[in-house]
């Protein structure tokens, strides 16, 4: 009868209660009780149960464990918004550490685990234990407040105990443990129930599953599963392995204790796990040789969820990569492999190491049809409803598919949709709902995408003339620009936008200060701030491209000084539904225009690290003053006004200009437009907080408007002088009047002008 020993830490708090947990076993639950013996018995019962369902469960990695305490000074921090405010004094914690020799690593590798933090690390020099513990504790507890750190204060007592199990249920595992030593360290059996629970089922993929089963079981071929991210490649792989292992062949069985036991033959790992802890090239090669020997011994398959990672891992040169190391074993048939890749990753693999890809048969995972997609969501919803006792309205799955298909068509189904519907049920459980309706779906989709409900509800009408009039009231005198903005809004609402391009690429050209930037802001306010649920500034990304002139401009536009993505890339990834304003586009470097070609045409941008940023849910607006230098008076109507669109066409290369959806020439301003702008500015002043908060009502005389137009009319600088005139003539005197008369409440203030001075008349508001 074999004996198995497990280490456990028992903690006693000052209330007299005990907690026990297994050392180096993150999946095991903690035991809680009123005595040390009680909690140890709970852990022993758990281990008995665990080995009944999983005889492959491995004990702790630490041989001859020893418990020591190491004092670490941690400086707490308070997090306010996005800033951290460290405290003046540090808190000294006594951290329990369990350390010893590693059983699973070769040589003199040492291992240490920090039970209270759930952290484990390997090291080689015993004298560096305190230094390493201080480093990992400081790193794990960075950003914690003083209240958070109280969880790590020293308990009343902490002891290390040993749990002993007797029995023969692990004899088969022990007979195979020497040959599967490396495999058990770096891979997980795909047939394991715990691994299968992490992934959704492969619904509506019966044909692909049957095809993969045939290729693995009958042909024993190396298979590469190709499909877009989120289409269900891993689910197909796991379901195929489940079917194969339901009818195991004799090569997957071993004899032990008079009975036949089953051995998992399909193991999932990754390139990062294969080289983890290996300092030199020869070390991971030696590990991989042992791994290949073990997987061959059980006649198994090695599975990877990213084929490209094998080519990029192992060395900076592809000739010393993991893939190139595995290649001769694949050619000789000593290694069998199943891997996954997206179409773009497959193309990259063929460019980098074509001979490696040639070793695989390709199994394509096609996109679901609408009927299949809705069927998958219905089956998933049915399972979740049975488990949670929460009903889902019949129209909800179709609504989810419609929203994702229209507003996130570049996302492969069912990946994001499955996560979305799981979150729906989680929210319903937390809020104690008994039914999920279409309104719940739209509410959550608004949180995910930032789109207002106006664009999500088909039952809410949107009249083109109403949209056009809205923009005309926002931007005075620019009929063509308002019409272009209205077309974009109605196209998004109707769902007729091209899913492979941005919502719109507009080019605003004309003199300075006549409303080009204001038009972009008005469009952003309407699309993303129509329901006033969030600040519109979060959705308007404005870049002054005069800052991106000269050498290296394109690199600075995509990458920050620290090598991380630039502010533009970060904001687009965070808020893909946005309006991007590229101000003064003509001043940018020519390399910036080349970068924008793929953005305008395909709605995607790839940086030097291969990271793809999607612009297909953005409206891109460029502004330019090209041709303005040919006018004597900029910003107002003259007899010889140039063709700004022709100037833009002559300036940009044809391949750049042809990717622009609309070129809108802004009209020059006249006095009547200036009068309308002045009225609009006064109305905005009447709605400001200083007026609205005290119930004040602002009125004005016609002579004030005439005076503002007279003073703010400038033939060189467009509408900008009008804003300065309003600031000096109205805002400043009005502010002084309100501060001098704090008793003004629910008062009507009428503004007029006399002898170039503002006259303010106060009366009780009716």
C-alpha cells in the first residue's frame, strides 16, 4: 500500500478559528473550522475525493518544506481616479514563506511559495531568498491601501502540517510518472473535465468535429485548424478529443492493480510554457526532446492554440525557434500535432517558415450563417436558463445576433456573443431578475460599445430632415457639410454602412475659422452624446497633424516614447466607436499619409509589433486650409474664391484622395451668417451654469446683435473675432454684475448696448 504526503499550512486567527490550505495547490479549497484537527480532516477528505475522480492529481512540488517568516516593508497607496498617492509611512508585514527543493525541476532548483499571496517562484541561490521574497511581495502588494494590507497581517499562529494518505489508487499514475514527468509540467490533458469547463460547447460544428476526429483517429495526421479569432477553434478541438476518448483504443490503456485504466493522449500546451524557466537555448531543447519522447510513448498528440507562437518563440531567429526544432520530428512522424491559427497568422507562418506549415492538413472553420448563429445562442441560453432558473425572452438571441452582426461585423461569431450572453445572466443573477428581456440586451450593448440607444432600437424612427435641421442649427451656413454628416448618421442607423471600412472618411476644406472643427464636434455630440450618457470628449479624438511633420512622424503617431501604443491607438482601442479629427492634414509628413491608406480603405492599422487596431467603427474627418492663401480676404465671400477641392486633389496622391468618401468645401461667411452665429453663442451663454443655477433668464435686444456683428466682423480671421468680442463685451461685464449682486434669483436680465457699453436691465422673472 502506497503512502502519499501533502503539506498544509494551518492559520489561527485571534477569534480562535482555524483555516488550512494545501501548499502549492491553487485549485484546492481552503478548510475552515474551530480546531486544527477539524480543518486537517476536511483537507484529507477533499484529497480522498479528488483522487477518486482524478488519479493524475499531483502532490506539492516542494520536497522537505520549511516554514520561515520574512519581514517586508510595504508602502500603502490610495487610488483616486487614475492617480496613486503613497502614504508617508510603510507597514512592516511578516510574510510566511514555505521553501524547499523542487521535485519537478532538474538540478538544484529551489522553489518557494507565499501562501497568503498565492504566489510561487523558482530560484537557484539560497542566499537570495529574502531578496526575492521582498521583491515579489512588494510587486504583488503595490497599489494596496492600508485597509487592503490588513488582510496580510500576521495571524495569531501559523504552522506547517503534513497530511498522509494511504491507498493504491495512484499506482497507475506512479507507474507512468517517470515517463510523463515533463508532459505533466508543461501541458494539460484536453480530455480533462476541468479544462473542458473553461470553453463553450461546439454547437453547430458537427461537420468540423467529425472531420477532425477522422483526421486524428483514422489518418493520424497533423491538423491545423484555421479560423478567425472567436469562431470556436478550441471548442472544436476539445469536442473532438472528447469523442475520441469516449472510445479509447488499446494504445491508450495500461494495466494496473488488475484493472484497465485510461491514459489521456491529447495534451494542450503553448510555446511560452515550453521555454518557461529555461535560461539557455540547449535547456529548452533538452526539455522538448523529453516531451516528444513522452508523447510518443503514449501515442499521443501535442496541441497548441497558436501556431505562430511556436515560430516566434525560442530565439530571435526563426532557425532556432520551437517550430524549427519540431520540424524534423514532424517529418519523421515521431511527433503528432494539432494547432490553431487565424488566416493572418497562417500567412505569417508561411512567410517565416513555409516548410513547417506544409506538415499540416488545413481544417477551415467557416463563419456561421444567421440561422446557425441564432441556434447556437438559443442552445446556450437554454443551458444557462436551466442552471440559473432565469428565463430569457424568445426574441433575445435573435436580437443579440442582429446587434453584433450590424455593429461589430468584424468580430467572429460566437466568441464575443457567448461572453455577452454569459454576462447577461450574471447581471440578472446579481440583480435578482427572473427574466432577461430585449431591453436588458440593448442596455448592456450600450455599455459595451458606447453607442446610444437611438442607433440600436429599430423601433425608434430617425427622420433625415430632423437630423439635417439639427446640424444646421449647430453649424451655421454650411449646407453641404450638414448634409454629409446627416448621411453618415442615417447610414449608421439603417445598418447599410460597409462593415470593412470606417463609418465615413470626410475631408473638410475651406478658409480658416468657418466651422470645420465645430462640424466634427457637432457630429460627435449627435452620434455619441445624443443621450448624454457620457462625456462627448471621450468620443472625439482630435490630432493636430502639424505636430506630425518631419522625420519619424508616422512612428510617433503609432508608438509612444516608451514603446507602448500611442495615445491615438490607446483611445481607439478603448473606444472603437469614435470620431477622429485630423486637423490640418496637409501639414503632416508624407509617411503619415501612407499609414492612413490602410485605415481609410480597410479600417485597420497594424503597428510594428503586429498589433491590429480597428477603425471600422469610427468616423474620420480631415480638415485643411489648402487654397486659402489664394484669397485676399480669408473666411468671407469674395469675387475670386478658389476651388479648395481642386487644391486638395492636386496636393494629395491619387491613391490617397480616392479613399476619401466625401470632399466638402465650406462656404465663406457673410454678415447674415455672422448674425446667426452671434444669436447661437448668446443662447449657449443663457444655458451656462452661472445663469441656469440661479434661475436667471437671459434676453437681449436686436441692437446688441447688430453691435456684436459690427465689432466681430473681420475680413481676415473669419468668425474667431466674434467670439473674442462676446467675451470682452458680454461675458466679462455680466460676470461682474452677477458677483456684485448675489441676491439675483429667478431674475430676468435683458442685455442691450448703448455707446459701445453693455446695458444690463434686471427685472423679476415672469
